[in-house]
């Protein structure tokens, strides 16, 4: 399995674990399996799994970009880290790592806020 498939698999697994009672209540109220009304029930149930998959995918994409810059790029923070690593310039290597860490923390914070905003109808998490 490729790493790029992990968020998709997580979302799919979350959709299969949705609340069966809520779905059966929706079906008993006359909603068909593939109707828009059924989607209005299913989408909010799946939203936490989708947000979780986005957080995982975002982290994996940051790692992929940095590694890609280390290998083939002429510019970028990955190239900065790789260039200073080969010249044994340890302070600059750590400076690059700290920049990547701060960027990843900011992106993770944004994803957490997005998740709270998207699932605020479910109550406190």
C-alpha cells in the first residue's frame, strides 16, 4: 500500500463505521439509500473521519515536499537542510529543521481549527 492511499482508506473505514442507529432512523423516516436526504444525514456523520484523513494527508504531503526538495530541488528548505548537512554546518541544519517544524505546527493547528469548525454541531470533542 502506498502512503498516499492512507487518508482515503481512513475515510472509507470511517464511513463504514458510521452510526447504524441514525441511519436506520433516517431510513424509517422514508429516506432512500441514495437520496439527498440520506446524504444530509451521512455527510455530518462522516465529517470527523474526513477531517482526520485531511490531517494525516497534510502531514504526509509536508514530508513528501521536504524530501523531494532534498533530492531534486535547487531551492527550498529541503535543499537548504541537505546542502548544509553535506558541509557539516549543524546550526543551519537545525535552523532548517526548526523552520519545517514551525510550518508543520501551524498547518496542524489550522487543521485542528478546521475540524472544530466543521464538527461544532456535534458538541464538545
